[in-house]
């Protein structure tokens, strides 16, 4: 942590994504206007004013990297999978797949659906890997990126942001939740039919004489599913990341505080192993349950 | 922490990963797991069958041994019976043969005795005749009957 920035700036710096979009300039305090160029945001305020058509490069990069890593691993196992005695990586992959398969069988009763189990596997492993980035000490990768950006492009390292945990970006978690929501809608329409789905949304729980109330209640219920799904993961990971950052701010406060911070960080990291696994598991199980609900016809 | 186009990127990335997993990862591994499950089940069934067969074979072997024992004891008892029979038969045969030999010996003895008797009779007759002729000769004519007497002597 460089001496010239305050704790608050340090924390803000860590919570800012590397955003690419239309460059903005502050023409007067609080008022921003596009410059017409495209580039990386140099401050949180500029990133915020880039609007919807900007992209968090760090989130995308890390999530795709981790997803590709996961797919590469499982694909390499699938290519040389043997029905004999499993060894090495196949053992590991099979352990995960068996676990996912058991969980999905336990909570999904929609018959022969070829999507849910691979979806659950992707969610569990991908989310777990993305969460796992939280255990890397908060400054390591951002510092590497900042210093290399400064060395290569000659930009001020204080204006280079890099968040390595994609699940602390609500875009990532809500994006996944929205995809799950689209699948829920797809299967609801497919299994129950348009009429069935609409009657499910309007005729429960109070019968046809309370149709408006039913509609409001059921719509809220339906919409709350993806939101709670995405925000639960985001909230947990964001809070965990925040604690790591707060612990990291103590390193600058002398040897005693620094050692204490080290102990705290180890303790929190150990506790966090539980949280990252649990959150990945919860996301997977809830997705399975929601899709199971989408498959069930109410009578 | 702004909602921006990243959300679209994430949806696409997620969809691509799920599709990839669904197409290239899950089916082959799952298939291998199912096959292995089937293999193990088959193996267990085969083992069970083998054990069952072994039990049957053991039972059959016991039965065969039992039968063989029974047969052996039967053969032994038959042989004993037959042996006794042979002994009895040969005993009676021996008895009959003995009797026969005895009878024939008796008959022969009798025959011999008869023949001796007959011979004795003739000899006694001869002797009596000789005696009589001797007695008669001395009175009649010793010289005339010398030849006859000599003959008689030589015959005795």
C-alpha cells in the first residue's frame, strides 16, 4: 500500500473493476460528458458514468479464464475416460461428478432432462473457482497488473484497477442468475404450456376471485428467485472480500498490527474456504430446485 | 460496482460453458460411470452365481460320495454272501464227493471181497479136490497119481 493514498482510497481502489467503455470527462463537478474515445476508466466516477455500454474487463477475463480452465480439465478427463479402475485426474473428476449427480438426483425430479446435471456441474465448479480467487491475498494480482500496466503502457498505476474475484461483481452473479431465470421461463412454458404457466401465476394462492393479488404475489415470487440467487452469492463474496481488504489495511500500521493482521487473514481465509464452497453449493442446489419447480405442474 | 454490459457477457459466457459441458463433458463421463456400474454389478452377479454353482457342486459331490459308499458296502455284503455260498456249496460238494468216493470204495471192496470169495471158493474146491484126491491117491495108486499130485502141489 503506497503511503500517499489513504485507507479509504485503498479500499475504494480495491472495489473498483477495470472498466472499458466510452471515455468520460468531468466538465464541471458532478457532470460528465463523453469524449468520443473508447478506453479504460481512470477513476470509479468515470466508470460509473460510462453507462451500460461498458464492460468490466477483469471480471470477464477472470471468469472466462477460470471457466476455460475448468472445461479444459473436465474435457481432458472425458477424452481419456476409462470404465476400468480410474486413476489420477479421472478419480478427482469422477468424485465431483458423482457428487453433483447425487445432489441433482436428490432435488430434481423432472425426469430425463439432459441439461440440469451439466448445468449444476458448471455452476458448482465455476462458481467455486471464481470464489476461490478470494483466497489469493488481495494485493498480489492487482499489484502485478498495476505495475506491469505502468511498465508497459506508462499509465499511472493508481488508475489501474483489477478485481480478481468475478463473483464480487454483481454483473457476474446476476448474469448467471438471469441465465438460470431464462431457463426457468423456458421450461415453465415448455412443460406447463403458456396457459398453464399463466394460470399458475394468476390463480394461486387465493383462487380466481383474487386474481390481481395472486398476480402481484406470484410475479414477485418469480422475480425474487433470480435476484436472490444472484445477490446472495454477490453479497457473501463481496462481504468476504471486504473483510480481506480491511485486514489488509492493517499491514501498514506497524509490526504488531501487521502480525495480528496476518493471523486474522489466515483465520478468515480458513473460514472463507467454507463460505466459498457453501455459496457455490447453494447456487447449484437452488438452481436445481428452481428448475425442478419449473418442471412441476400444479393441480 | 456498476451494472453494465458485463452482465450480457457473463450470460453468454455462462451459456457457452454450460453448452460445452452438456455436450462434451457430462455425457462421456456419465456413460463411463454407468458402464463401470454395470460392470461391477455383472461381476458381483457372476461371483454370486459362481458361489451358488460351487455350493451345488459340493452338494453333488457329497451325494456321489454317499452313493459310492452305499454301493461299496453293498458290493462288500454281496461278496460276503457269495463267499458264504461258495463255502457252503463246496462243503456240500465235498460231502457228496466223499460219500461217492466212500461208496465206490465200498463197492470195490465188496467186489474185491466177492472176487476173493469166489477165488477162495474155487481154491477151496481145488484144495478139497486135491485133498480128496490125495487121500484117494494113497489108497488107490500113488504112482499113478504122481503127476496129478505134482500139479496140485505146484498149483498150491
